[in-house]
């Protein structure tokens, strides 16, 4: 059963993109619109001034631990599922 599932997944992984690439190119209607960008908020100079006064903002490293933690957790779950389902 496992071999059949692997064969089916391999066939779909290889065959589906080939079928999609072989589809004839249909003409596509495209409309380009020019839009004025919104004006900068009056608070932007306020933010820049506060950022220059605060020295801790230069050292901010947000999200590093979160990304590593989620990636490690995902790998643990994947390995667990592989061990249980195999």
C-alpha cells in the first residue's frame, strides 16, 4: 500500500506540472491603471524623530526565536508522523 501511495504521489508530482505547461496559451485581457500614491502621514516625521532618540531600535532583532522555534517544531512533527505512519 505504501509503495502504491508513493507511486501515485510521484506520478502526480511529475505529471501535473507537465499537463499544466502543455495547456494552450489563451489570450488574456490586461488593464493598466495609474493611481496616485497616498500622501505620507504627518506622523512620519514624528516616528523618525522618536526612532533617532531611542538607541535600542537599532539593535532590535524581532522574530528570530519565533522562526527557529516554529521550524524546529515543524521538523519534530514531520519526523513523528513519518515514524508513526511508516
